[in-house]
C-alpha cells in the first residue's frame, strides 16, 4: 500500500492529527485500565519514543544532520525496531494479537470518531479476546502499538513480523510473579538491619534475562554499579556501553547518555536533585517535577534498595533545542499574522 493510500485510512488520519499532549492525556486516562505490571512500562515506553522527536526528524530537510545536531546516538529510529522496542512490557508477549487487532481495526473502521482512549480500549478488548486473557494486559501494549503505527506508517507496520521475542521460560511468568520479583529486596544476613554502607542491592536491567543483573553498594549510583559488570563484551553489543551495561560518558549529568527507565523500585532511589531534574528536561527525556520519576540519569540515581530498570537503545540532547525551534516557528507565525 502506498503512503498516499495509507493516509486515507481513517485511523491513520485520526492519529496524524494528534499531538503529544493528546497522547499524554489518553495515557493518564487509561492508567486505571492498565494492569499494574505494565503501568510504569507503558509510560516509560512513551518517554523512550517521543512523538515530538519523530515529528522534528520527519519535518527536517536533512534528518541525519538534525540527528547529529541533537547528538542522537544508538537505535533511535522506531521503524527499525517495530517488534522489539516494547520487549520490556509484560504485554509484549501478546504483541502478535495486539498487532493483528490494530491492523484489523485500521481496515474495518470507516470513521474514527471515538476518543483515542476509547479506541485503544476497543482494540485492546479484541486482542485480549484473541489471546484469552484479561484486557488489562493488552491496554498498554495497544497504546504502544498505535503510537508505533503513528510513527512508522501503515505499510511498515504491516510488514513487521509481529512476533514476541520472549523465550519460553519467561513467557510463562505471571504478572504477579513479575511484580513480586520487582518488590523483593536483597537479604542482608542475620544482622542486616544494622548494616548501612555494607548493604548490597541487586539491579535488574532485563527482566527477560536471568543473567541481566548486577549488585551495587547502598547509596551507590546505578552507573557506578553497572561499571563493575564484566560479564560480557558490552562495547561489542553496543558501542555506547564502554563501562558495563549502562551507556555512560560524563558521570556529571551533562551528557544524558545514561538515562534509564525504572520499572520497579522508583521509590527506593534517592530523590532527584536540582541538577538532574533540570537536565532530564533539557535532554527531552521527561517533563515532571516528581521527586522520584520513572526516568532517571543512572549517574545520579543513588539506590537504597533493589530496583528493576530498562535501558533505552539510544540517547540524545533534544529537549532544549526542539523547544527553541518550536518557539522560533511560533514567533515567525505570529510575525506573519501581524504583517497580514
């Protein structure tokens, strides 16, 4: 199907009209309908693949030049990871049913008049019925799937294999088992309650890989702990990973390389300090004043307990530059209206 034809599909036309705030509003409305196991993961995914960045790259005369200006590194193109970008969601195991339901909905819907949230619930219901599971387990994945469709287009979306990449051992885990594992803290021994700096905490960075974890000292930041992990050739896996599984360069919240999402245990990390709070907004990773948000800079986030994180496949510095570009466009538009 050509791009011209694809844009005539009512669902595509509807999605193309939505801005970032529309999606944010829908996700907040849907959170009560998303299973606890995927509430954080769904919000993290939307931070990992922001619509504003996609729109900027799509509108640029030279996307590669803009990517360099924004210091983008790694796999930032969602079109290259349609089936894998959401592997850290529990609902990823139902991706085949979700993807099929989205495609069917796009083909059958004559007019997209319902709200975004209502359409997500409708599609999630179809996927849940096909998978024979509770709808709460497909709502987050459906939202992710529709944003993926919005960014990659119908042709690429349909062309993706639509397969889950979770192995047989982990696919059998129940949501309760995953939540229980996230909440579990390391046993510190018989006199553990007396320990302070001697305490050790486990950081899990891939819940679908039992070897993807490392230990760090109490109040040590996530990046320093990861640097001690010599279990694999990390640079060979990802050139950004020069010290362990978490990419890191500056260790001073100046580069944004080490951003991570916190699936479980956000409350066990020290509150965001002023510099980290300021920089994650400048980088474009998250807009929040929460003391313990779901997106953190690993070089600043000190842990006071076991946590489960997810490492994004890319990094960059796009928040402040894109805001400046948008402000410039707004000023030019206002000037034109004044002249006219």
